[in-house]
C-alpha cells in the first residue's frame, strides 16, 4: 500500500448502477470515503428504494416490500444511527410475538422455542398440535441421529428439505421448517442451500452433533445467544422503510441521482477507465470505478462485453418473483383473534398463498386502533405462474384464501397490490461456491465491485454490508494506484 492520500488525486468519478438500498448505501459510502469524488447513481425506474417502498393513505402505513430488518447482523441498525435515525427506530410490539402455521385448514402456533430449524424446548413441542406423536418423538430424538457424512468439510452443503428431514424428521420439516424458510426465501426448499441460508445450523451439527444445542457464552443469556432469529431483534422505522431510503438519498448531491436511466452495457478502455452505455444509446463516463447493485442477471448483461466468464457465472443465480396484496379491514370484520405476527402456509397444504403478515399487530402506528392491516404473499418459486395474473385476480385470490382462515366478513377498506418480478435471488445448493467464483473473477476487474442481495445474504443488513464493502473496495483501490 502506498498510503497515498486521496486528497492529492485528480477528481475521480464513480458510477453506482441500481438505486435500491445496496446501491444507495454504496453511493453514500463513496461520497464519505472519497469526498472529492463525483458519484453518479443510475436507476432504471422513476423512484429510489428498490423493494423498499412505503405507502401511506389516510391513517394507514403499508409496506409494499420488506417491513423491517434484523439487528443480529449490525449493519442496518448502525447505518440508521449514523444517519441520525436512532430516535425513529421502533421495535416490534411485545405482544403476540409468534407465527401461526396452517395445518389441515386450521391455524396453530409454532411451538415456543422453535426457531427456523432449531428446537430449544421440549414441552411446547410435546403440546403442539402441528405434529403427530411420531413426529414429536422423532423431533425429540434428533440428538441421537448421526451427523451427516461430509459435514466436517468446509464446503459441505445440502438442500434444506433433505438436511432438515434427516435431522428433525418429516413432520417437523413439512410443518415447521419448510413453511417459514420457503416463505422467507421465496424458495423451493428442495433446492435451497443450507450452507448459504442457515450456516449456523451446519455449525451446530458439526460442532455439537445436534440442533438442540444451546450455546451459553459467558455473560449472555442463553435465550439471546442461541436465537437464530427472534422477533425481539426486528426493527423498523416509525414512518416506514422509505424513511431510510429518503435519508440516504438526501445525503447525496441532487445532481448525482439519475432516475429513469436504464444501464445497458459497461466497457473499459486501455487505461482501465469505465464507460456506461444507457438504453437510450447515450454514453456516460469515463469512470474510475463502478459498483453494480442490481439483480445478478442484469449485472450479467452489463458485463457481457467486459468479461464473458463473469457474465456466465452471474447467470447461474436463479430468481423468483412474488406478489404482495395488502388488505385493510375494520377490526370488527375479522373474527379470529389476531394473536400472532402472521401465518405461514406449508407447501403440503396446497394453498394459493405463501404467507400472511399481520402488520398492525407487529408494529405500532400501522393502522388506527379500530382497523387492521394484513399483507398476503403469493407466488415465489413454488407458484411462479401466479405473479403473471392481473392485479385484480391476485386481490381476489388473497381475499378468498385469507377470509376463511381469519374468519373475515365483508370487503376490505383498502387493497394495495404490488408485484416484485425476479427480485428474489435463489440461494440453491452450491451457492456459496458459486459466489466465491464470482467474487474471485470480479476481483480481477480493477475498479469494479458487486453489491446487492444476490451474493452473501438477502436481508436488508446484508444488502447494506454489500454496499459498504463495494464502496470500500473502490476507495481502497484508488489509494493504492
Ligand atoms: C413471505 C415472506 C418473505 C419473502 C417476501 C418476498 O420475497 O416476497 C419474507 C422475507 C424475509 N423474512 C426474513 C426473516 C424472518 N422472517 C420471519 C418471520 C416471518 N416471515 C414471514 C413472511 C415472509 N418473510 C412471515 C409470515 C413470518 C411470521 C410472521 C411475521 O413476522 O409476519 C422471521 C422469524 C422467524 C422465527 O424466529 O420464528 C425471520 C427471522 C428475512 C431475512 C432473512 C435473513 O436475512 O436471513 C427475509 C428476507
């Protein structure tokens, strides 16, 4: 490292392509790390935020996309604090912190202490109506099941369905693991990579031989340290997730944000400078560095002329689509008590919805006291055809499926439908190795960095980390040349 100060460098220019949370974070960090640089952010649509989009009407606050983020990975909460949003962060309500599972047409709570793939308490499992007696005994017997062969290898992977069924039995897999994880990752559990989505489960079985293991690290309560994910560790913003988007955008010079600019192709000249061709044919650049913060197939297209091998690798990450139908009702229209944060639907139930989240139970300030908001999810890897239906039909399906479950009478006060096409990367078996290859290849391209949810985590904190790291990589490169 020459340690050359960036102050002495001629003005450098950076392009960030994609104005979702990852691209916005990368652009913001670049302006911080290289203050004299000119940063341009190119966004194909007419708005920033990507899948973060808050909709407000009357006294309702509805999230079209992600409604919150986890604090276990610190990057989102750190960014919010840095942006002065500490006072705006709100936790989930303390009541009803649980999920329901649809089982033979009825809703039953996930047994207390069961988190994603980790059973922690026997009694609630024994009492649960989600499992048969055989299913319960099989789940309790997990600690005596042999460790999978090959689990000690660093590159061990398996599909979630096989791994979870072998460890926990078919009942627990089909009723407890599949619905939550397939919902969260919009995925087909028979293809989902355990190494990419639940590395902590592999680590537990590798080190302790059982998913029942409860780590007790000195000075921490076992319940906290063992939580794969707890509702206590979700935060959102009082005014919705768009507040974070707006705050980030507000930190960038207005001239740096270019909306309605669809990027078509990247190229690089002999000096290593980058140019960007837009869909309207115009050329932008030269740029010292470029961050792509797009879904992998779109990044693949952009780099086709620069590195066809990188292009091919990026194309190997599959995508799924989903639709979210948000419904508001008068509280008295909903007879079933909303005593949970939401419900998930196992694939074996053959429903046309994947999950529903009870937004007004989960967070304060989402609806007036006499109203409720429920978000219904459709599509995903298992029902790709649904997303192509017209919005009116998606609305009818959501209402038809939800009404008997929550015993709803009458029409909703408000309906808001959104389709997220090919937005959710599918971390299939082998994803970790594929991303290792992608990153190794991308690292060969001086002045190029990848960001987004396609690679090392789909949640908001991971997106923010990807933006932080992409910016840091380019800033470091600049200091080293
Ligand atoms: C449909 C759907 C998507 C996909 C939307 C789409 O693509 O269309 C999604 C995404 C995500 N969900 C995520 C995480 C979690 N979701 C949970 C709980 C729940 N999800 C639900 C639904 C969904 N969730 C529901 C109905 C619940 C229960 C009740 C409630 O809360 O409404 C729990 C608690 C589990 C427990 O502890 O029991 C966690 C930790 C992460 C981050 C993952 C990471 O970064 O690792 C992501 C991307």
